[in-house]
């Protein structure tokens, strides 16, 4: 059901592993906020697809299990620093049950496309 909770992790800019409880159906940006994960500048546009500060790097095997990003997400990703082939925007990834145990790396540098 949509109330299901799974466990996932963020790796922050210091390489620290941050465990998070993630509600299925919410975005990874919501998860970071709900878990009080303190990532400076993360999610600056509050999920309106206009900043790229919610940039996350996925493991290849996980990336491949997600639907490809929309054109709008790709356009915004182009503005992110440290882009990787498996980069996504956290506000555009909706938690699914299969993500239990997944790890999301927060890149070192942030670019706020609005500035
Ligand atoms: Fe701004 Fe995701 S929070 S693009």
C-alpha cells in the first residue's frame, strides 16, 4: 500500500551514511526533509524542477530500474555540477518498494540553477 515504509540511505558530502525511512509514494526530497537530513542547499526550489540542488547519484543497477528522466529533468540535470551517467534529481524520484536498501550519493558540489 502507499503507506509502506522502506529503508534507504544517503551518503552525504562528508561520506557519512545517513539512514532514512522512506514512505512509498513520496519523493526523495520529501524523504530527506521527513528524516531531517541536513544537506546544505539541498532541494532549494522545493521540488519545482528549477534548481538542480537535489542532485543525487545512483548506483548503476538501481538507476537502470527506474523510468528514464523526463526532458524537463534532463534539462535541469544539465545544469548540475558533477553530473554522472547515473545522476538524477531527488525531487523527481518517487519512492517504490523495490528501493529498499538503495543508496543515494549526494555530490560534493551544488549548483542552484536559479542563481
Ligand atoms: Fe529543485 Fe529538485 S528540488 S530541482
